[in-house]
C-alpha cells in the first residue's frame, strides 16, 4: 500500500493566519498521517521571509522527509511560486512541463505540470502534480496539454493529483475519463460532496483531486478541512489516500 497526500498550501497568503502558524497545522497532519508521497501546490519562495521554499521548510521539521520544489514562475523581486514533492524515500528525478499561457485572460499565472517517478517496492510509480487555471478557456488547454504528457507513461502505474480549479461537472475533465483515468473520490464516495475549497468558513466546492491509472485507491478522505480557532492550514483541504497496484 502507498499512502498519498495532496494539498494546496496557499503560499504566504495570510487570510487564514500567517504562514508560521499555518505551517504547524500542516506539519502535524503530515506527521500524524505519515504519507509516503506528498504533492503540494501554491508553494512559495520569498527570500525576504526565508531562504528556503515552503516545502523545504516543512521537510526540515518532519522526520524522514525530503522535498523538491520547482518554480512555475519567478517575479521581478525574486519571489517564486511553484509546486513540490515531499517523500519519505528517495526523491524522484523531476521533469517540469510548462503549460501554455493564453493572452488576454484574467488568469496571468504561469501553469506547469510536474512529473516525478518514484521508485517504490513493487515497481515505479509515476506521479504528476498539477495546479491548473481557474479560467475555463485556460483550463481546457491545461488539461489537453497535460494529457499529452500523461500519454508518455501509458501502461504504467500513475497518479495525477492537485488543485484543478474545476468542479466535477467541468467539461474539461472529460478527456481524463476518456483516457481511462479514474477519479478516486467518485470511485470510493459516489454521491458524497468531498468539498476541498473554502470560499467562506468551511469547504464548499470540490476542486482538488486524485486521479489514478494502474493503481487503485482503497481509502480516501478529506483532511485539514477544519481550522483551529481563526487559523486554517490553507484555503484548501487536503486529500489523503491509500493506493494499491491493480
């Protein structure tokens, strides 16, 4: 069995509390669950706040974990936004696939897809970490370009996880289903909400996912959905899964 966690950590945004406080909630959740692999989105590197990116900060406080951060974009002042993997075993070689950025849309953030091949007992697992656009026109191209990358590992055990910024009825997700990827939440919890994004006080929409191919989710739960007082780990809840090979 492979224990797997995905979470958008909201960068350095302080709507739900400063990073130094939110960080403790995330570290505790990871320490308690002990996932083998973690995919993180909205990971920040701000040299004025800390010399290391947020994923590396988390790994430094967690026994046995290592982190690899990859920037999606770099701002003129040196700040970076990106994605990361945490691993209890060796870190994978990571490939960065830049997704096209359409001009004239409200979302001007550069989007990338990360691919890491984790060498695990029982064979390799290809893990894709995604943070797609919130603009429908950009979402469609994000998914189609991601599918082109995913085809390169067809036939192997793979997971696609992250913040898709789209709800389950989005037409953009149709391509994944046609390519025989399985939405783990729909498989295990049909008819249940599985909300992961906080618009006000509690999660109210589902936009974070774990999709599988060649592996099957046996258990899946929403984690970090509740805050402590006025603090929350993020404006997203995480998804924690138990995966096994088909």
